[in-house]
């Protein structure tokens, strides 16, 4: 999809109905983080627009030094214009949630926002990560996970990015059970190691927005796995407490990858929130007289 600044984004659409732009995490990952787990929402009246953010996935490569959280947020507006969307929602997960939060704060042109496993402070986020690594179980994996975070700023090849992600992924799941195994076996990610290395070296965007979130006036759903070690429950509670009228949903028996670990609970939460927003019809409403 060509944008008005000359940039291009690879998108994949699924379903029909109310448009939802989905922003993956990372940085340096792509839309496969969501699929096939969120595809059922496309059969529930939502037009899912999966995005490979600028310079990532199957989007054309760019100089990572030209990328920023604010630039990614601007791309949301550029994409909405290219698709001629008048109303739409944004769902961002992890780093994508940070982009979505930036968009809500500085632009606010989407009609609704879903902040999935997000944070409003990079300093607090990294402090949480350090603390959670120190108490991760099994303890024998702590050094592996600590090293995977430290290596992010040094990644140069796709194979290095894939191996590093695999080494870190146990940290992002509540348990290394069936959901973890299915996710690892289904990995089709087109990695962009240079993008991850750039942001890791720059503090993952260096964002400190907590004191400004009260200015957000758009409807917002804040979602988090109860045992998320990266973007912790405390970080989501901060966002919820500061954004007036927002809703907070905690997914049980899940960590950072709640949409993979507890797919039905995650999809139900998103669907019913959009029903409460009047975007989707309420199946429990009585038929019109």
C-alpha cells in the first residue's frame, strides 16, 4: 500500500465490516504475530487490516535511523487515508500498543483504541523486565533470557534475530505448554534485525507519557495477561487509571502473549468491547418491535 509520503506498507486484510488496523510488536517483527489467532474477529463483523510496520516484515526496508514511534503513529493516518477510512479502530500489541498509545495521545484520529500489553513509560518497562528476569522460573533459563535482551542491540542477520527471539520467547509466555509450542512451530515472521537493533540501542523509543495520558478522550480498551513480565499488569493499570472512561480487562493464565495463550478469552473481550461501543450488533438485544 503506497502512502502519501512515498513510503509503502505491506498489509493483509481479513474479514469484512468495521475497520481495525492491527499493529504488531517487536520492533522488528511482523503481522504473523497475530495470525491465525485473531482471524476469527474477521468473521464477527470486523475488517482486520494487519500491518507490517514501516521497514519491517514484507514492507520495503528503510534506513532504521529514519524510524521512530511518532513516525509509526503518523503511518496510521497515512494508511487510513490511503484506504479511504472515515472511521476505524487501532489495536496495537506490545511495541504496537506503544505506537497506538502515541497515536491516541498526539493524533487521536482513530475512533477507538485497543492497547494490548502496552506501557506508557520505557523506563518503568525496562525496570520491570530486569526485575522479572531475576525471578523467572526455571532459574536455569534466567541467563539465557537476560542475554537475549542484551543482544537485541547487536543483531545483524535474520538468523540471529530468529534465534534470539526463540531464546527470549519463554519469558513472554505464562508457561511453556501447548500454546507456546504451537506459536513457535508456526513462526512465519519476516524478521527485520536492523530495526530491532536500532530501537534496542535507543531505549525502545524513550517514551515517558504517563503524565499526559489524561488528555486522551477516545474510547480505549486496555488488555493485559495477568502474568505479563514485559508490559506488566501495573503498567496497564497505570494507563487505565489515567485514561478517563477506559476499560481494563485482565486475561487470566496468560502473560505477554495472551492472544495466543488464551485466544477465546482475548477474542471475546475484544468482541464484547466493540459491541459495547456500538460498533458490532449486540446478539443479546431484543429484536426491534
